C-alpha cells in the first residue's frame, strides 16, 4: 500500500507565492496517469500560476478564501466550500 502523508511531503515553494504538495501524481509517492491531486497553500495576495495545461484531470477544493479559476475559455470565481 502506498500512502501520501502530507506531514512527510515537503512540496515545492514557487516565486508566485504558493507552496504545492503533491498527494497523487507529480512528486507524490502515489502515481496516476490521468489524475493529480495536491494541497496548494497560497500566500496572502500570492498564488498566480502562469497559464498552463495538464494531461491529467485536476480537482480543486477551496478550504478558505476565494480564487479565480480558468478552464479553457471559461473564467469564474470560486469560494470556500
């Protein structure tokens, strides 16, 4: 059994003001070909990610605050919960 323990996943800090810890996919001990999941912690006023695409699906759950999410040509605000 493979377990991704967030307490043991150092993650990466990015200049845009965020820390990403991969739970599934990427640098995680758990790999998947069509799915990725991680915990992203944004600094206040930080977190902007350059426009990019993934081959895997991604799931976002906002635990606190709000963010603008862009999918294809769609843009929208998402909030906690």
